[in-house]
C-alpha cells in the first residue's frame, strides 16, 4: 500500500492516506475528505467543492462553488473562490470569475479571468509535509501535553 | 505556454541602472529595463522589464511587462504580463495574457482576457458587465 501525504481540505492538518483511497475521515477535524482526483464534466453548483487531489474542470464543466484542490486545471466555466495548494492552470477555453489563491498560476493566451489573486509559495499551506516533519510535530505535541 | 517576453540586454533603449533612483514620469516609445529603483509612472507601447534587483513603485502602462524584481503598483499591458520566479507584485494587473511562474508572488486584483488588455482601453475602468466578486477574500473558502 502506497501512502500519500495530504492536507485535510477542511482544517489543513496533515494526513497520510492510502494512494487508492477515494476518501478519508480526517482524524483532526472528523470531516470526510475526498482524496481522489476529480474530472468535472458537468454542471455543479454547491457551496464548497473540494478534493485533496488534482481537479480538472473540462470544457463541458460548469462549476459554481468555492473550490479547493491540490492542483487545479480549468477548461470550462468556474465561478467561485479557489484555493489550490500548488498550481492553477486556466486554459484558453476557460472563463473564470472569483478569487484565486495558489502557489503558481498560468493563464493561457485567450483565457478570461476577472477577480482577486493571491499567488505565491507563501500563500498556501505546504502541500506535502514530510513524514519526519509530521512525526516531529506530533512528538512535540505529545511532549508538550505530557508536561 | 511556449512564448515568453524576450529580455536580451540589447533590446532595451532605456536602462535605469542598478545604483540609480528615479522619481517621476517616464513616457516614451521602446523598451525600458529597471535594474535600480523607480517611483512614479511609466507609459510606453513597448516592454518594461524589472530585473531581479529592480524595485518599482509605479503605475505602468505598456505593451508588455516582465518582472523578476519587486513592484508595488498597477500594471496595464496591451499584450502580456510575466511574473518570473523571483518576482513580487503587490497591485492590480490588467492584460491580455498573464503568466505567474512558480515561486513568484502576486497579491492584488486581476483582469485578464483577450479583450481586457486591448490598446486604448482605459486602464482603470472595470471590464464591461463584470462586477467585483461579492465574496470576501479567498481565506473564507478555507472554512
Ligand atoms: Zn481536518
């Protein structure tokens, strides 16, 4: 079983999940976190649309939601506030309105985007915490709790 | 994105050197390279390049902009705006195309699209029929 290090899409705390798992219950905040890659090719209107994996909104996809993903590609329509832990790619066929937060951004020539942006490595929680880092944090927390 | 703004030294007719501090308005034709500090406004149909050591506190209206340094201010480009890995931008961008490379940081408002950077378009006017998003900044989406 291969393990993937992710951040909970709700509380941003690190989780280790089976690479093949489709979802996991966050042990920190008890939220069910989707962990499978998503390809969206339909109309979606929800308050919040999140996965701790890649998300691709195809040309046929129309999404009205606050979106959170590890990496995001938009070829269709997206309206809402976006958080991507790594890259945001807006293809030339895309129409995006809302705010974007991510580590990097590329807008292909022809793409339309209107909204606020916060782009840069310091704008997002670190995508893949090292196991050592997570263990060290937990050890420190245990030590602090023990005193 | 295959193409990118060429920033070969010989292409720049105006250079604000690394030790230079310039305050004022710069209106000209051609390309300018800022290696030093510039405060004010820049207007050109050519390109503006702020190199790694360059600092700009300015309103920029130009054909294209390539950034490796720091900019505080609003950028309007008829064609493209490129934020390279070391770039730091605080301000708004209005352009036909935008590239923010991994490592670069950009906080501000953005209006990008084929019709948004068009020559002659007033820089400060919001795009027709496009309202500012009513939603608060992105942080809210994380809850
Ligand atoms: Zn959680």
